[in-house]
C-alpha cells in the first residue's frame, strides 16, 4: 500500500483457514460492494492446507489495492492470525469479519454515521442474522442496547464488532489461550476500558451457518464454552469482584457465583393489603432466616403489616427477631414499601412479598450485582407454585408494557438465551428484589401515583433517569406461593405514558 | 402493647417525614420528566411551524411570480385588442378613400 495514501477509517480483519472458496468470494465481494471506499481488507491466511485458498486471496489483492493478503509462515490459530491482521492495520477502527460471513452492502456507511454521532465511541456492535448454505437469511437476532451484565454471561454483542484500533492494541489484542471464545475475551477487555459503547439497531452482518460453526450450535465447539468460562473468570478478577465464573445452564452462557459473606442488609417482608395468610408470612420469615444463615449474612429483618393488634402480637410471638412495622390497614402496597425504605438502616435492602420462598443462593445472587458500579436494583426470577415463570423482568414497549416471559417453564432459556444469564431490563418486579437503599431514596421510592406493575415500571424509569440500571437475575430464584394481584387498568398505563412519554421499542428486550 | 424494637412516637414522626420526602422527591422527578417531554413537544411544534412558514414563503414567491406573468400576459393581450380596435376604423376609412387597407 502506498505510504502516501491516507489511512482508511476501517480496517477489516479476516483470518482465513481452509475456507470454502465460494464462501470466501462471497465474503470479499460483500466488502467490495460497500457503499463507501473508506476501508482496507486484510486477509490473513493461517497456512491453509488447501493451496487454492491462498491463490484465491492473492487473486483478490491483484486487482483491488484495497485488499491485502498476509500469508503466515506457521499456523497459529484464529487469535494469532487475527493479531497478524491487526498489526498490519492502518485504520482508526478494526472491523472483525469472519471468513465465510457477509456484511450488508451499506454496513460501513451506517457504522460510520453512528461513529460520527458518538465521537467517543470505542466499541460498536450491530444486530445480525444467519445465512443458510442455500444463502437464505433467517434467525434475526435483535440485540439489547449496551448491557454489561449480559456481556459477562454471554457474548451477545457478537457480530459485527467494531473496535477502535488504539484501544484494541492497548488491551493486548487477541489471546490464543482463549481460542474458541477469543472474541468474548477480547470484547470483555475492550469494554472494561471503553469510554462509550454504541449499539446499531440494524442487521449489518450475516453469519453463515454451516456444520461445525458456532452459528448453528455453540455446543458444536465445546472447548469454546470452557475457554469462555476462563475469559469471564479473568474479567471477574480484573474487576475485583468476589465471585467465581461457572458455566451457565446452556452452552455459551456463564454465571457468576457471588461471595457476599459478611454483608449486612435489611430484608423487608411485606404483607400487602388484603393479604392475611399468617402461614405464608411465617414461611417467608423462616426461609429468609435460613438463607441468611447459609450465606453468612447479617440481616435486619423488617415485617410490614397492617395495624391489626392481633396480627402484630402474633408476629411478635412467632418472629421475635423481626422489627414489626405496623401501617394503616388501608395503605397500599407501595405505601408500605416506602415506609420500609425509610426505616431501612443498611446500604442494601431486599424487598419480598409475603409468601416468597428463597433458595440458599437467592440472597448472594441478588446482592452480588449490586456491587457493580451502576446497578441499582436486581430482580429475582420468580417461579409460581405451578413451576412456571411469574416474573423475569419487564419490557417497556410501544403501546404496551409486558411481562414477556410469564407462564413459561421455570428453566426456559428464552430467545437468544436471554433468561439463562443475568441481564439488564427496563424494570423488575418488586415482589422480590434487592436494591441500593440510597438509590431508592434518591428517586422517591415507589410513586404514590401508581400501583402494581405500573409502579414497578415507573421505578425502573426513574432509576434509568438517574443513569442506573435494573438487572434481572437468572440465578436468584424465588418461589411465590401466592401470585401478587396485577393492577393493570388502561388509565394507569396512560398515566405512566403521561409521565414518561410513549414507549418505543424496549432497549433491552427488543 | 409496644415492643422495644418497634417504632416509638418520635421515630414514627421521623418516618412520616421520610415518607413525605419520598413523595415529594417522586413528584419532583415526575414534574421534571413531564417538563422535559413538554419541551420536546414544544420544540417539535416550533419546528413544524418553521417548516410551514418556509412552505408559505415559497408559496408566496411562486404565487407572486405567477401573478406577474399573468399580468404581463393580460397587458399584452389588452394592447393587442386596443390596437385592433383602433386600427379597424382607420382601415375602414382607408378602404373607403383608397380601396386599400393598411399594411
């Protein structure tokens, strides 16, 4: 390449190893069709045994000076080949393109416009779909907006990934030890230092699905799963979290097992208006005490009930350890929760409906993510007596709000395995959540204007306005004996829209 | 009967105050959100007004140009008719006196 020519904006890096020539040509042609010329394509042959591959690559470069070919002298694997390409790159941004995939014809134009609108963006990703062997497109994956917790659990950003070259080099590029999940390892390191991450809500990348490809089934490459776990563990350690990474319930997913021993928190159990089952309340109290002991947590137990003297006396007898917070019997559930928030004396508070049953890991898995800088609230995965999901995060969508996973099987992994990992959501159910007390107070707790699910959604919007996030936990399970009454009259929804405006597409559950 | 761990009247008063602070905080946030939306709506409305103003101005310019062209056409056709009306009697006189019309 002429040293006098200005460097392009984009350096597209493609490591090659024994690629099908037909797919190779399709990939290169998809780059050559780009609506902008501001790119260079660096093809790195990693010693393909089929010599026709290198010959094909060189034929592209012979007629197109934007295409450069590197032939490695020894086979080093995908990370080594990618690094060879990055070392040769001259562009401001590195675009990662796999050897048999394709870019949409205007992908670089769209990416360029997004970067122009966000000059401090260091990492960008887009939506994607799959390309069958017969060249049909299917399996569109509409991704959430930037979700750092979800990235820990799953390499959801995937393709296309665009990284500022300066940052990619600063974090040390790809690491061969993580081959199979080298992208996940790289992007974890990049996003830990990125000033800003941008999501383009358009399908710019077509991922070819062939046998042996992770586009079909991550399980096809089981070594990749373990490599990913190690990458997540590395990230956990870099961030200073007291936690361990383990494989999730589905190949390609991961969970963080939090160590919160010694933490202090307030656990508030609320008997809502009309809820008069003393056994349910006692069951929840006993469960909380057992869970706290198992997890070596110090808890201040608060029970909020109506001011019926008989109920209060009975509670004092059966649960002497608890602080009883009597409230007017006609007070709403949200008023009771607010009174509990005021009475909380610790930095962290857990809110539970009467009837909620915890497992041994519920409390640590709720508390752990609260230690992450911008997480205000963590909602539990709530399972009903019928073994089906009651709640797993809200979706604040156009013309509706949704509890999109209600009535699914308890172990449903969800679309794109969304339910298998901790993930950012618009709001969580207040029937079982953990929160930073300070943040709840900073947003005025639960609004007196709303009740039920509308109140939960409003809280989520307020926290978002504070720059804070709500996380739905995949592993903090709570069983709810009695399903909370859902208050969803149309006028309540209209009041919510009146405050926050009409909802577009949910940024986290599109 | 009260219990040592329960709220005493003094703490109940401070809790009431705390709940009121939460309520006011929520109202402030709600008002700020509604104000922000109203500003966006107003900005959008002003933008629509500005677009319409530009459309009207363009329409005025176009209409003025068309009107001027129409006036010019009218004047030309009026002079032509007047000319013909003036010349017709002259022609008649010329024919009576010379047997020839004006060229």
